[in-house]
C-alpha cells in the first residue's frame, strides 16, 4: 500500500475511476436501451404545512449509448491504464526515447479516434510521460511515427478479418514484443490475413492446456521454496534448529515427489507426477485440436523442470550488468520460440520434438525480468546490446530442418 502511494505521487500509476453499473431505459417489452445519464434537475412545486414537498417536477436528460460510444469509453479507460503501465519504462537519454513501451498506448489512442501522429503528440498526458517532443532525436520521432502507423494497420487488418478485441490485442502485443523490421511486419500482417476464428475444440484445448501448465508450474515453485527453506533450516545450529518444521517440509516434499527422502524409493504417485501426466494429456488434446504450436511450446516451457531448476540454481543475471537494479530473474530463450517457429522445417517437427526444443538448456539464459520484458521476442542470437555470457550467440540452437 505504501509503495503504491509512492508510485501514485510520482505519477507512475493512476487510480482509474470505477466503472458504474449499466443504466437501462426500459420503455416496454423488447424496448430496453443502454443510456448514460447526463443531467438531472428537480423542482419542488408544492409543500405541506411542514414544508415537506408534495409535488415536484423532474427533468432528466440521457443519451442512448451506441456501440461506438461504449467502445470509445472502453478505449479511454484502456488508454489511461496503458499510460500508467508505460510510466517509468521509457528508457533513453539525450532525447532518445524507446517507443515500444508505448505501443499499447498507441493502440488505445487509435481506438479513441486519434488518426495521426501529430494528434498523438498533442496529448498532454503523453507529453508528460515522454517529455518535450521537440527535444526528441529525429530517430526517436521516426520510430514513434512508424510504430503508430503500424499499430493502425494492425487494427484495420483485424477489423477487416472480423477479429474480436482480444485477438487484435494479441497481435498488437506480438508486434510490441518482436519489434519487427519491414519484412517481419509484412509477415505479421500476412499471418493476420490468414487468421481463422478458433474452433470451440481449440478454445477448450487451450483453456485446459493453460490450466494444466499453471498447476504444474505452481507445484514446481512450491517445491523449490520448500527445498530452499529446508536447506536453510538444516544449516542452523543443532540446538536452535526447528526440527518440527523440517519434518513438516520433509512430508510435503514426499507428497510432491512421491519419493522417500532417505531411500529414494517410490511412496506413491506424487503431486508433480500427476500434474505432469495432466499436462501431457492436455498437450495431446491440443495437438489433436491443431492448436498453434508456439502456444503449446510456451505452456510446456512455462511448466518445465528445466525452467524451474534454472530459477532455483542461478541467482544472478547471466546476460550482463544493468543500468538499473534488477527486478527479479526470469528464464529467457536465446533464440525466441517465435523465431524458431519461422525457421524452415519447423512444421515437420513432431510435438515431442517441439517440446524438447522449447526447453533445450543451451538455448536458455537467466536474466533480469524487466529487461526480458523490454527485449520482448527478439533473439539474443539476432542482435542486441546485451548478450548472454553463457549462451551461444553465433547461431540458433538446433535449427529444426530435419528430425533428430
């Protein structure tokens, strides 16, 4: 709460107004319209001997909410939220501004009816966030102009394909993460034009896969925390050691692993093993439903033992020093999953081979979580100012051209 108050005072976050309930004007059966109350006045016209009003006239003005008005209102709320999220993420100095944290701001600005970059630059809230636009470098101004135009193209392409808001936003997020050049952006638009609405089977398969992945990842995190606590307790002096808590942790670890801690023999099916089986079943259903392979790889990676082990063992940023204090560690791919999916021969890989590719140790690096978010989907192998010190940089790991 104190931290949020400090961020509020510095302008890094903003308290959004709560959305009120939808007001309906009901004229009769089948005649109910959403409205916004714009004004109300009450004139008391008659009173009893104690001066309580006995008659009054009410003048009420309301506007019927069209789809456009509701969409604009939602865009305004999204714009404010995106501004708050972007605050503090604009990196640069000497007039240089990183435009990529502003992509979501640009999206909601376009949804609010902003048509040109000149209009975007006149927004007082954006000026406050970016600083004096006139002092920006020419390169920064060009980047912002290009990014805004491309965001508008993504929106118009999505609308022509009759995509819903969430689907268009996924492509906007992909654009922000990949930071594509002209060729890659053309590929993104081509992918949008080839888009088809997901089938009910695919929606259900993705829901099950996500739930199974999150459950397994949660169990792995809990196990790592228990192991760390157990190690710390066992290092305490024998006289002050909390042996009761150590026994509790031992029992919980047995439940998670299904193995006796002393002998290593199976004691039954552990929670992690059951969760792994559930994820495997969800992955097979996703394969049958022809769910996007990259989506499946992300879920497998997020719940993988390889990722959990790295986070448990590596405690420093393997990429290099940061200008700002680290904000926690995350595991990143040297060559991104998205880039892998675009390589020749990727479509020839079996599901098990794609899953193995997603967790290859020589393609994983531990780095600062905020820097990872800023880098997005760009591959370290493909360039960047910070290169991992322990991961390969000369070529992608395991180009999927042939089956191994």
